[in-house]
C-alpha cells in the first residue's frame, strides 16, 4: 500500500494572493541611480567651464553651487531619492486606494452588510479594487464559509473571521509602509549631511582668514559658499522628506481606519444575524 500523503490545511485567498500594492521593492537601486545622476549633474553641469571666469571664480549660481564641494552631490542624491520615493509612494498608494472614493466604498459595504447582501458586497469589492477591497473580499469569502459551517460554534466562527481580517491586513500593511522608513531616515540624514558640509565650509573660511598676510578673499568666499550651499540643500532635503513622510503616513492611517471600520461591521453583522 502507498503511504498516505499528509493533509495540509487549505490556504485562504488572502494567503494565496500577493499584496495589491505595487511599488519599488529595492530602494537601494533608487539611491544608487540618484547618486549617479547627482554626480553627473555636479561635474558636467555645475562644473562646466561656462560658469567660471579665467581665474576660476563662479560667474553665476551654478558655479556657486559647484563651489559647495564634494558634499553637494551627496546632498543632491539624497534630495533626488526623496523625490523619487515620494512619487513611488504616490503611485503605490493610489493603486492601494482603488478606483473610487474609499469613504463611499465603506458606506456602500456597510449598507450591503445591513441588508445581508454578501453578493452585492463582493461585487462592490471587484469594482473598487485596491487594498481595502482586497481585504474586505477575503473576509467576505470567509464569512460565507462560516455561514455554511455547522461544526463550529458562534464564538469560534467570530474568532475565525477576526483572524482572517488580521491575516489579510497583515499581508497588505508592509507593502503600504514600504520605503517610508527611508523617507523618515532622510529627514535626519539630509540635515546632518548638510550640517557636515556647513562645518567643512566654515573650516575652509577660517583657514583663509588665518593665512599669513591679507586674507585670500577667493578662498574665503569659496568656504562661505560651500557652507551656505550645503546648508540650503540639507534643509531642503530634510523639509521635503518630513512633509512627504507625514503626508503618506496620514494616507495610510486613513486606509487603516477604513479597513478597521469595515472589518468591525462584518464581524458585528455576523454576530447579529447568527
């Protein structure tokens, strides 16, 4: 006789599917690409000879930026990374939101649940798409399974529904929050790197002042330019990163609130009708 194969538990729909949120999973490649772009812009545009006179002094803003020193392309890379990941999160969370208004979708689902019309609720999920709809659809499938199940008690069925909601949410949340830790890091890193460039620029300025005889005005201006340019880039990077991080965190909180609201409604509807 052949050995009987072990019976494996059937996976839920939420476990079979991947997250509905699409985004860049390897942010390191984005950082490297931004660094390459920043280096090219720094050397081939800011450092172009048309921005300097014969003595090497800058004649416009681009030449002044070039005098900011080697910290400038690093800060530019950080700033470009913040912009790139901000756009990436915009498209990712737009796909997570779905096709229509999340608030309207929540209201329609609650109305369908009040009428005990699970089929209509599933149709709404198919039309809406996105993260919230995917989670609700997975829970509704489990709802129908528990409705037809006669072996489990009511408390066990409610626990199963709640567990399905938690598992479906856990599948989607990492994708929603993806790359946000990098934006959070940029809020501090951009400011610190800018401060480092400022200190280096001030050191060069004081070295010019400490030179024997009359201070070298060219070296003094270069040091001050390096300090101010790096300060500006550092502040801009940190400020934009903070705004972007808080904006997308708030959008994720709204999606999470909608998921919790619908999940609670599904569980309460099952409890009231069974």
